[in-house]
């Protein structure tokens, strides 16, 4: 018998104020939300009252093709009508194509003899968990499990990824952490070398520290780390969760440095917002996983994989990396040397506007009031990560708003 009280409660939600409901029903792990977004199109998102916002955050570097991209939407809709999910007991049509394409993109410019394999999961943290487990399994027979990461890094919130993350404030409330991690000074290859011991198996780094404040490495750092890994028999894991899929002006951030990691993790933009992540590893490293070693129910399922396949196809067609590199220059042109701005960091469509004063939060609020979404990191940094399909005039317009907002705080 139908429970009419449940039906009535369900129907009452239609009328509920989403901000009030959000405040009363969700855990308080995110800051207070002041705007409820109901719709998006390209670089624009809209609230329930029809107010439009230029989205220069892209759901934190996710919507690289913009919101509601028609080709991604069509691919997901078609797949939803065909087959959403089975299980990893069966092969499916879409996931392996995404894996083959990712392998190709990661190996851009590499000799043909190199090859790799992919494990799919659903988020950045999960693919980093996979990378950590794969590295440990790879090192098992030699008693190696220790992983070195950088201070200021961010690798996710699950216990393994959090243990890898080099930020005490995020770790402290959740101790004890997973043992077997060290965090050393970023951009200092000597600090890594000093930390290596007989149990060390891998170095794990972002090519640009995203959550840490869009912090660039010096030009020689990543090649030197690669050389160190080769010399000491260690794996190099690159966390490309934020930087991958064209955002920095190359398919992957490590490609700016002419190196190839042993393990690469990707998520965020891969599915244009449909949750999917991938952990890629060089063939001989990937072989460390035998049947049953690792898994996840949804990993590589057809619906998410269809979003990723459509995303990759479109990114190739618009030359997403080239576009990000070219348009990224407009940020330098518009923002470099402006009052209140110390310097710009990052590259392509992942930029940090480093402010001279600790006013990032207030600046982002002023931008929001003027219809522009940007993201404060810490006190002094505004992160810009617009969709890669953004137009030159939209960048100019956003920069005008940002400069004005910063000017108001001086
Ligand atoms: C470099 C990096 N790694 C991992 C993560 C975690 O990804 P997710 O939030 O999808 O778990 C993030 C998220 O911001 C990230 O920037």
C-alpha cells in the first residue's frame, strides 16, 4: 500500500527553498553556500532567479567543455537508454576505448615501444588510492612501500590520498593516517633525495600544485625528479587530476617538461562532470595488479565512460590543449602588472592570481556579486580555471571584473 505521508513529503520538496534545504539536510563540511545554481550553458551558469554568472572555475577544473555540452549530453543520453551499468565481470564497449585513447594521449610524443594500461574509478581521490596501492604492490617483493610527496600538495580526501596530501591542516583531525608517507619541500629535488630510504617505492607529485595555490615547479625540477627516480629505481607518480586533459596547455602537465611518469592519475575534466577517474600505468608497472587485487563497482561503467569518450573526442576536435595555451596568454595581457596583483602563476587555463594583500576571499565575493565565479585559495590567491571553450572576449570581460574587484580592496 502506498504510504501517502511519504508521497506528500516527497511532493513538498518541490516547493522547498534549495538553499534552506541544503543548509538543513547536508553535512556542514562545505562552507555556507550563498547561491543555488540550476542550469548551465557553455561558460555561463544560472541561479533559480535567472541571474547569470560567468563560470571561471568550471566546477573546479571539471567543465572544460563548458556546461551542458550538446555532444556530451547526447552521448550520455544515448548511453543511458542503451546500458548504464553492468559490472566488471563483463567487458563493455565504451570503457576500453577511453582507456586506449588515454594511453595514446599520455604517450603523446613518446616512442612506440612504450605502452600502458588503465584502471577506472570515480574520482581523483580514488584513482590516487589506486596509484598508491599499485605502487605498493609493485614494490612488495622488495619490501618497498614508502611514498614521498611534496609539502603543499593535494591528492584527495580518502585516507590514503589524505595521507599522501602534504597539508597538515587537512590531515590533523583524522589521525592516525596511513603510515609510509613522507612530505618534503616542494620544488627541491635534494629534499626528495634525502628522504629516500630502503623502503621507498615512489615519488608522487602534481605538475602544478593546484589546491596548494597554483604553485609552479621550477623548469628543471620534474626532469630532475625523473632522473632521480631512474637512478634509484623508484616510480614517478604524477597526479594530473586537476592539470590533465588539456587544461595547462598540453594534454598533461608533465608533457611541458619532456618526461614520462610511470603512473598518471586523471579525473575531473575527463567526464565533463560525469564522475570518472583513471589511473594509467606503464605496462610493466600495471602488471603488478593481478585479478582481485583492486576494484570498484562503478569503475569504467558505460554511462561514465560514454561521457569521457565524448569529452575526449570533442577535446581533440577543438585542440583543447592548444586552445588553452593560446587563450591563457590573455590572462597575462589583462592581469600582469595590475594594481594589487603581485604575479600570475600556472599555465594555460589554470592560473593563480597572486595578490599583494590577503583579500582573496573578499575579492571572490565581489566578483560573484558582479556575476563572475572565481575561487580563492588561502588568503592571497585567486584561482582561475574557466572552461577551455571560453572566448577571448569572455576572458577580457572576466579580467575587467577581477581587476575592478581587486581595486576595490586596495
Ligand atoms: C591534484 C588533485 N588530486 C586529487 C584531487 C581529488 O580529487 P577528487 O575531489 O575528485 O577526489 C584533487 C581535487 O581537487 C586534485 O586537485
